[in-house]
C-alpha cells in the first residue's frame, strides 16, 4: 500500500443510524468529559482479525467507562458482537492478572502456590532456565504452543527470535483450521485462500460501480455469523442477502442461514468431498462450465473430468445421504449464477480428506470462472501478505536447526509450507522423547487443555512429564497454565495497546485497521511488546536494530524494512480500505515475475496438482469415507450409533474465552450437546438434562439441547469448555476435563500431507445422567460481576 | 404525545444477541434480568422440507427505549449495535409506514409498565 492509500475509508451509513452520530471524527477526540479513542481491536480478547470499529470512552481518571461501535468503519458500520460490547468488563474483570507470578515446579497444579514477582525477577528466572535448557538439551527442545485468533499465536518471532527454536507448534491435531485450506489453495492456484468478494475494499461498498452483487453464495461447512472466520465480518452475508443474494447451504447441522437458503444440503458429516466431486461431474457433463477460463487458465481439466466421473450424483447421494435432486439443483444453481462464490469453512479442514475437499472447491470456483471476478472469489495478489510467516527464521534458525523441526522428515509439505512442527508428531515426541525430548514450553495465546488440543488429557500428562520449565502468557489464569507453568506473564488487552489488524490474516485483506492505546492497566505489554522486551533481554544482538517495540511492530506488521510505512504515518486513519484489482491473472499481478497467469509451475490453476503429486499425494481429488463412521465401522454401530460433530461457534465466546464475563456467559451458561427430539426420546433424554457422551477416545458430561438443528443420526457438542468459577487446582483444573468434547477427538488421524483431523465426523453414544451440573449464574455474578 | 417504538425485521434478525448485551451494558442490568430478550422459534421442518427459524427480539418491562440517548438525538444502544442492522427506532407513525412496505417485521411500542 502507498502512503496515500492509508486514508480513512469512506463511510457508508447504515439506514438505522441517526443523524446525530460521530461520522468523520478523528482518531482521538473529546466528547463531554470523555476522551474518545477510535480503534480497530484485535486481541485480546481473541477474535479473528475483523477489527470491527470501536470507540473507547475514557474519563479524566484514565478509566474506560463506555464502549461503542464506530460507525466510521466501512464494513462494520458501528455494529458489534457481544464480545466487544462487553470489552469494559473484560478489561476490568476481577479475574484478570496484572502482575507477573512465579511458582516452584514442584507446586505445578496448585492454584494457591503462585507468588507475585517483579518483571525483572520473572525475566531472570526465564533466562536462567532458558540458558540451562539450551545448553543441556539444545534449543530445539523448546516448544512455542500457539492457539488461534490472538495476535500472539501468529507471531513466529516468539519461537524464532526470542527463543531460537524451530518448534513453533499450533496445538490442534493436523493443524485442522484454516491453514490446510490456505495450503491447498497455495499448491493449486499459487495464491492462498480466496475470499468471497463482499465489496469490503470498495469505497461505495455494495453500490460501487466496480462491484456486481453475488447472485449465489454457497456456504460450505461454514457458520460465519457466529464465527467471523479469519477476519471476515460474518453479517456481511446478511447485508448481501438483503440486497438479493441467494444461498446454498451445505452443512450437517441446521443453522440460521440454512433456514434462509434456497437449497440446504444436510449431508452426513464428513462426506463433503463426495458431494463436491459430484457437483463437479454434473457441471462438466452438463457443459455448465466456463470454457474460456478452463481453456486459458486451467491445467488438467480432462484428468479432473475423468476422475470426478467416478463420483456420479447418484453415488454421492447415497454416500452423503441426501436426495440426489438436491445435488443436481445445487450444482446447476451455482454454475449458472454469475457471479457466484463459495465460502468454505473449518469443516473442510476437519476431516482426513480435507485437502481433497479443498481441491474440489477450488476446482468448482475455477471452472465456473468465478476467480477474481467482482462478486466472486477474490484471489490474493503477488503483493499479499506481510512477510510475517517467515519472520525471524533466516537470522535465528540455521538450516541444521531448522531441519530438526518435529515432523520435517515425515511431513515436509506441512513443515516447510507453514513453518510449524507437525502437531501430532509433537505429541508423540513429548510422550516418547523421540526423536528428542521436549524440555521447555511457552504459550502463544493458547489454552490447549480446554480448547486447542484433542485428547487433552494425553497432552496434559505429556506436557507435565516432559517440560522442565514452562511460561504462561495470558490475561487470565486457565487450566493449561495452572497445570503446566512455572511463570505467568500478564499482557494487555486490545484497549491498552497499539498494533495493526489486517483482515483475513493478510491474504485477501480488504481493510487495514489500527489499534490505538486508550487506557493503561499497569504498563502491561501486548504480545508484541513482550516479545520485544523478553527477546531483547535474552538476545540483545537480535533486537538491537529496533530502538523500541514500536519499531518492531513496524518491521513485523508494516514491513518498514522493505519499503513499508511507519506506524505514525499510517495509523491515524484508523481503518483504510486496501486497494484491490480484479482479474489479476490477466494483468500479471499474481506472479512474482509479473507474467500473466497463476503462480503455479504451469502458470494455471492446477486441477491436476503438480505440488500434490510432488509430495506423494494423488494429484487429483478422491473421496475417503470418514475413518470413524457408521459406514466405515459397521461393527461399532451398536456401541456408538450416533455421529458426533463438534465445534460450532456461538457469538458469546471466542473458543475458550469469555467464560468469566457474566454478560456473555449468561448467553450460554452450560456446555451444550445438541440432539434431535426423536433420538432424545429414544434415549430418555429431556431438554436441559445432563448427559454423558462418550466414544473409544473419552467422554464428557454435557447438557442436552433437544433441537431439530441436528438430524436423528447426529449430535453436536460445543467445544472450549472450562469453568473459571471452579477450583483451579489439580485434579479439577477448572473442570476442564469434565465437559470437554475434545476428550472424544483423537490425535494422529490426519491426511497424507499431515493436515486434517476428524473433529467434525466421529461416532459416539449418549445416555442421560441423573445429576445436574447447571451453572449458577449468581455465583458467576458474585465472583466476576464486580469490576475492579 | 408522540409514541415511539422499535421496528424489527425478523426475516433478517439472526439471533446474534448483541441487542440483549448492549441493553444490559448501557443500563447496568444484573444477570438474570433483561431489557430485551431474543425469543427463538425453530428450527422446525415444514412439509415442503424447508426449515422455519425466526428470532424475535422482544423488549421487556425494563426497556425505556433508551430515552436518555434518544433525547440527545442518538439511537437506542441496541439499535446501534444490531449486527444484522434490522432494528429501527422512530415514531410509531413513521415505523408503521415501513411495516406496510416490507413484510416479516414487527413493531414494538414498549413502555415500562407498573402494576
Ligand atoms: S467480531 Fe466481535 S469480538 Fe471480533 S472485533 Fe468484531 S465485535 Fe470484536
Ligand atoms: S431500546 Fe434501549 S432499553 Fe430498550 S431494549 Fe434497546 S437498549 Fe434496551
Ligand atoms: S442484535 Fe439485531 S440481529 Fe442480533 S439478535 Fe438483536 S435484533 Fe437480532
């Protein structure tokens, strides 16, 4: 982006906004007794980088008194979800920790054994242990454990520059979240995830002359209203629907959008790839594809046609257990609409053949000519991204060390592409000390025992046993830190920090937002600042080129060293739209060499994938039956008659967060298991009754929500549950293992490239229990309701 | 006296609950009490195979229509934050006209009643 691009995005007013409003206000202004700071928040609290416009009202004493949505934001227009509306309660929560703490290793798991200490002392303890462990075992025995949605999880500089380890590890089996989709897109098209074009980057938004309204939007295994996935403002879907966009919804679970879709395909969980192949087959056989795009810009069309012919609609209908007419209707409706787009969600990643599912969806987008068409799929250009993924590797991780990354031998496609150790093999390394022991850890915005990791008890035992030293970095105590850490470092909320927020984690960015600091809660650092301070303390030579943390943000996020801009030059616009181009493949804007076409070996969208082939994967898509399903495991149907799907989001929580905020907890006080009325009746389960749900991997206690949102063969379990109001000490650990649906989800069932996990397509059984574990909201209110 | 109300387009209300939380924040309402509640009808399947699912945000007897804000010319706090942008505040007279223009809306005219 040029300096001139960092200008306040033009405001498009919502009809419901009154004439008295704050449109046109600068980044900071006075309003009565308040100083108002406009900001685009991005963590903590966690959220994908949407950066919904916020106005923070601070009184004369420097206290945040009022939070309101900022109507100057071109996409969110003043609207907020419950988590930012309650930001004040998060900032001043009595459960927040504002001082570093230490605890003797022998006291791990004892919530009462923490002692407050100074930052200097905490850093000194870290240095002593860090240097000892590096000297004794080597830097590769350090693991940086990351989660999702908070900035800290995206900061490769934590493992590389601060601790010098190649083992940056996202803690979910098979990295089954977004990254498999990014990787598939990168292998096949040369650019990463192509987002639906919702006019977010256009000055006049939906009415912009360059835009064409999407005629048909396919929502594939995605519930964006609740999840705001990867920086996409979910309710933009509703904005489009109100203008006339029609929906096709593909999901085993009914959500609000399914009830508003022209076609809703309620397929059997995990069978999406069969459906996608059949849709391709129909579109090709009925000659509904874009001949010109296929001829000029695709590679391997004939081979793809031949392959998908092995999955006629009739066969897919049987596999997916849906009426065959619906498959025909959906394929035709999608292919005939111009423009049309597919939003492909987390469900695509959470199955063993997720990479094939992605491959098919990308092929659908390509052969219908919807790539880089206004209102179609926006393709990230050659200039996308901010050099963040690789940050710090070159200087701090010599090749020999880099090659020691866990999983490098078995899953080079995974390790080299995303610069992460392969998660499932990391668990094995922790358990077996092979190929080498893992001795030190630190949390990068992750709570694996309550949320990120599958079979969390296994992780718990492995981490407790292997790690000689572990650092917790967070705002609140949680089960993972309580069980495994020796040091706690507190960090700032989004209201207390500066920083950047690029939607969609940089590729397909439509808005560039900036965080401005409005309040101070004791000089706490953001993750970025902490990395700078701690990194400088441990490795002064690596950080000496930056005078302060501010300059690190500029290097890491704004690419100042490669011609980017400084924070002060650009941040006062608060939010700018990122200039976009359509049809980049015709203009030489996708490839680093400036040639036309796509950034793949053939210069085309590779329907027959050179990269997959090179990594030993089938170059063409194929369907595999979920490993744990009534079809693949008929012998287990009596024992586990139900299909288990997990992980649908709600607006109240960001994964395991916000449970200690009374107003959000009240929206969803208990961990819910959705079960169909007929199934519930058969099993003698009443609505609101507690149930035991179990399978061969583990069990959980949840509260039944009897609903038609799932069909008779399926149940859905909420994820991310722990109970901050409960006893934090071992063995209870805030009840994290009691209602933990991840107990039922295995590790080690990824696809050939190391990606994917079956978290949305497993099997289980359910029975009622007589006890009740209902949350007492009065207790939550007493404990957490009084702000400090 | 002019009557004011909230017009809600329930065809597009997604049940996000921002209105509920916004109302509690601005009025400091303790847990267990609400100024507006999103009632939930669905999902249930109709004979044609389509699902019915409507969310109906219903002001309670604690809703004062954010008179402090509207007196200053601002809109109610729930209206400001509604994620789907389906809430409108105005005079009953104006809002009633809008009711005629688009189906699947509901008009509430709340007033904290005392018994
Ligand atoms: S989606 Fe919600 S939590 Fe995320 S930035 Fe927007 S309002 Fe805040
Ligand atoms: S108008 Fe005000 S008082 Fe009434 S429901 Fe909305 S926020 Fe609450
Ligand atoms: S905020 Fe708007 S969309 Fe959300 S539940 Fe309330 S009325 Fe419905």
